[in-house]
C-alpha cells in the first residue's frame, strides 16, 4: 500500500482475478443437462419380453397426399386403407411378438403384403399384380412415432410400437407415399380400381410431377 492506504496492485491483475472468479463460479452453476427425447430412434434397441407388443393389434396403412392430384390419397384411402392382415409376420417370431424383423426382411415383406393382401383383393379392374407391385416397391414408407413421422425401418417401427404402448394405444399408423407416381386421367376420371393407370413412368399425356424433395428421396 502507498501512504494514502491505497492498494498498489496493478489494474490488470484485478481484471484477471475477476475474470477467473467469474468463470469458476459459472462452471459450478451452469452444468450441462442431459435430455433424452421421447421420440429418439436410436439403433440401440433393448430386448423386450415375450409378447411385449401383443397389445398392438392393428398396423393401419393409408396413402399420403399426392403433390399434384390433391384428392388422390382420399380416393385411394376410401378403397384400400385398412389394417394390415397378419401383421404378426413382421416380427422375427410371429408367436411371441417381441422383436421386429431386420430391415433386409422387414421392408420387402411389408411391401409384398401391401400389394398382395391390402390392394390386390380390391383392385378388381387390375388384371395382374405387376402394376401394383411396381408402384408399391418404389413408394416411400413412413411410420408415425409420437408427434413425428419417420422413415420406416426396424428401429423406427420398434419405437412407434413402444410409444403406442406408452400412450395406451392398440394401433400404429404407416403411410404409403404417392409423390413418385403419375395418374393417367387422359381418358377421363381416374379409375382407382385399375392400377395400370397408376404408374411410376411418365408418358406424353401425363402432367409433370413435382420434383422430389431431398426428404422424399431419402424416404424412397
């Protein structure tokens, strides 16, 4: 101290001391919190006991909106939207309903079941299964996981089932995309029972489809 009793500490030392004190206190007060989203679709799936998903009795399927024909999904849903028959086949063991099949088995099987069991029995003006299969095999499939829709995989389907159970629901919702298809209305109103008029290949008399978004491409 000098004769006036004032501190001779350099002002820079005070600033540095104040800086480190504030940061020390901040490190004690502002600790990061770990928040786990209820809609996490991590690939780390915990094993479930036998019969865990048995209360989910319906896998409901419907079509999503077409980018040009705004009423196409409503007309298709009126005819074809329904619960998937024998949904237990999507599990590794249909008898215990505790684990969803891996993607390499799940996706082809689901597409096959949609075409053969959900659509073909009602598409009475479609001569063969081929045009239906061509459309469904290229469709984006999404599953409702709580408040959001996810690309359908083993992980997202499992998460959707878990959320349905947590919310005391006995169903899940799966959507079939239509953004990749062209609807042939050149001969008049579209007959949704004839899937030869619903195609993935544009012909000269069909209007151009909207370009697919990055999300739609990822979901295909």
